[in-house]
């Protein structure tokens, strides 16, 4: 999600994702999807504000005996493993099962897995329930695939290209769409690969910049239900809208503090014309 990324030469520009992003954003705003977030305590407020600014309806339900029924009623679910307390771990398992039973699309964000054993075991349990989408940085995706130690906490020490094979393997094994965040986001369903070069490096200097993207993906998956849009396109559309808004915010923000506020304003203001004009999206031949 850097400010001047380059797309690889072997791909071809894709207008489908940009058009779908514009359509899904309009659909989301006209019928705000109820987005159930079990997320980490560091980013709860920021994540909720990101969803509100975008036009979605957030709900942070992480209580055992409530999370499963709420996941069944929600439009989309995010499970983020940033601060997995015992209560959250149990609520996450319950919510994932509730979502699967009800057909609610859900996103797994395996934050900082690899070297940290509690969350790594939990991520293994949850991925076996076949999340609709998995979002993480390259080191987290490699760790989830059993091919790395997870980097340095929430900081990736690997690139999306280094995790491309792992992402495709995860997608093929669990039937999930896998999104690898980085200077150029890589999104795959195991067969098709989409790269998005929008974004700005300031996203990496705001707590919750990546975590909130997982919630945005859950919202877009909720908005896409009944629209005929496939999961890969919906996840890529979420990434595109979020990173185009980040570019708008960075254009006026001198630093990370003002950027965090500007991002909320940009998510509120971004529209279809801006998405279509700013998109730097490419589909890479398998």
C-alpha cells in the first residue's frame, strides 16, 4: 500500500474490478450491511469509524453466547486475532460456526501468527472452517500456510510476491479468497490473481490501517450478496475502494495523525467516478 507502486509487466489492466467496486460501493451505501466485527482491542473504535464513514453498519459483538447468533444475523463477519483473549477466542469459534451454518460471508485476519503459539493454533482451527476470505500481510499468509514464522509481530518481513504461492495454496486448500496486503496488494482465489497498486505508505503508520481493511472486506462481501458478484471481485473491490480513499487522504495529510482523520473523511467522500479514474488494477495470467 505504498504511494508509488508499480504493477508487473506480465499482467493486463482490469476494468472489471473498478466497475464492480463502484457498483458495490453504491449498493453498500443504499443498504448498509450489518458488519459483525470480532477484532482486537487496539483498533475497535477506528474500525467501527471506518465502516461508518464508508456507509456500513458496524457491530462489535465478541461475547460468548451472543457472537454465534449475531454472526448468523449479520451481513458479513470479520474475525481478527490481534488481541485474542480467552473470551474472544471462544467467541471467534462460535461466530465462525454461526456464520458457516447461516451462510454469512466471513473474513479471517490472522494477525501476528507464526511465532506466537496461542493465536497460531486458533488461526489453524478457524481456517479449517473455510473462511470466505483471508486477509493478512505477506508474513502472516506464509505462516498460515505453514511456510514461515510470521515476521515481526504485525510487521511483515516478506513481500506479497514472496507469499503469492502460499496464498494460492491456501485458497485452493480451503476454498477461500486470499488477500495479501503490501505495496501492491495481491488477491487470489487459487486460480485468478488480481494486483492492486493503489494506496499510500501512511496506512502502515496508523494503528488499525490493515485491520480495518478486513472489516471493509466483510462489508463488501455482505453488500455483494445477491448481486451476482463473485467473492474474488468483491474482496478486490473492497481493497480498491479503501486504497483509493487512502490516496485521497494522503494528498492532504502531512503526517499519520492527520491522515487517520483524513482517511475517515475520504471514505465518506470517495465516489464511483474517483474509483474508476484512480484504479490501478491488473489481473495476472495464471
